[in-house]
DNA sequence: GTAGATGCAAAAGATTTGCAGCCTA
DNA sequence: TAGGCTGCAAATCTTTTGCATCTAC
C-alpha cells in the first residue's frame, strides 16, 4: 500500500475518532476508491464502479462520506459544469482548470503567482481561505481548429 | 432609460434576429429585470419578483431566456454554492468572489493582476476564454471573531 | 449495549422538456 | 401564416433525508 494512502487513511481515522464517528467498511472502500482514481471523478463514477465490482456501498453512503471528506479537505469540488460536480483528491499540488465548452475537455494548470495573489487578497479582507476553485471556460485549441475548417 | 440598458437590449435583439428567434414581451421583461438587479441574483429571485408585480412570466421561460443570455455572454453563472447558482450581469467590471462557508456572505474583489495571469495561461494553451469563475471559500472576518468568543 | 452508520425509498431542489395553444415577424 | 415562444405539468437529475435495521466500539 502506498505511503500516501496510509497517511490519508490515518488522517481520516483520526478525524472520525475525534468526532465520535466510526470507521466502517464502506468508508474504507470509498476512501480507497477515490485514492485510486486519477484526476477528476463524479459521485456516479464511484457508485457504478462499486456496482461493477459487486461491492455493497449505496449511493447515499457515497454522498454522506464525500461530505465528510470535503469537510476534512481530503477532496474538493473543483468543477461545476452543466449541473455536474467534479471532485478531485486534494493531496497533490493544487491546480486550476481550463474547461472547453465545446468538447468538455479539461486542462489542468498551476500558477504559483495566482495562488499568491489570492492569498494577498484574503489577507486584505482578513478572510481565512479553506479552498478555492478557478475555472476558465472557453474553446480549446482543437475545437478552434475544427471550426476553422 | 439608461444608455447601458439600451446597448444591451440592442445586442440581445440583434442576436435573436440573427438566430431567427423572437423578441417577446417576456424576454424584454426578463432583460429589464436583470439589468435593474444590483449584484448577484438567482432564478428564483426573478420568478418571485415577477409574481409580486403580477407580471406573467413563467419559471420555464426565465430559465430558457437565461440560457440564451448566458450564451450571449450577457450574464454569467458566477457562484455555485450549496446547489445554488448565482448569476451576475457581465457588463460592469468583472470581479471574483470570497464566499464565507459559515454565514454565506459574499465579498467581491477584482484583481487586474490575476486577470492578466489568467490571460497569459490561456495564451500558453491556445485556449480562447469566454468567461471564468474564481471562488475562494473560507471563513470571513466576522465569523472568525464569533468563533474566538 | 448504544450511538452512529447503512440502505432503501421517498423527498427535495434545481433545471429541462413535451405539448397544446399563442404570438411575433 | 408559420415557426418560434409560452405556460403548464411532467420528467430528469442531483443530492438529501426519514426510518428501520445493522454494526463498530
């Protein structure tokens, strides 16, 4: 088992214990699943994957657990597009997204300068940030080319 | 009638004509209403306000028209928080938002530097941006103080 | 043993859509 | 006049919730 997974698992367990909550089989399954997931995922992906592998975890439980993991800062809702919510594990270096409105492609980017400017703004307002979401919508290179043809 | 309103109205009419669509009483009412609105608004605000003033515009029509106005870039979905969508007229100087997770307060800010950095990133990826959304979630000054007590 | 968790089905919201009648161009 | 528009109700989709049952601690 990867080290990262262990660390997060312990963090989750510790948080649950502190709050008097329980570490159940379902919560373990959900945590493992999202840690396996590369990049973005939707709730529905998780639910269907459990179904596919005959793992008994209900949709409600996935929602309930994701809400805890959001609170804990282990996952973030990074994209809200067309009534869909895309989540991401918040462990790797944080990044933001370019979303193509034509094909739905998502390009990740990271800008340390933007992060810093955001922090400065928060300081100006005495605002204590927990997370942020920067989505730039538009047309990707490929779709622009398709239009030219 | 303010000049700004006229300009937007003409833009809307022109767009509708180009697409073979019609400029109806309801579309006029909706456009007027959102131009009157200061700051953010929800669909529900608009619907209720029409009800209050005995103006006949159905919820469906508000949704349908807002979708056209989004396409046109006259309004943007600027905040997606707790399954609510907040819209904003995209005419004034663009700004971004700090959203307090405790009390829901929304603080607007504008940073020309962040805008520029975003534009640079789009250039790097040959991405043609139409709009963006930057939400910073966290705890506002007031709510931090309340917690200290 | 007990408080908390789960699964299910139902509910709640937000948004979209099918359709019959209406209206703009 | 015709094709687009509207209002209504129904349908969808996402997310939450009430409750009886189950389970971690």
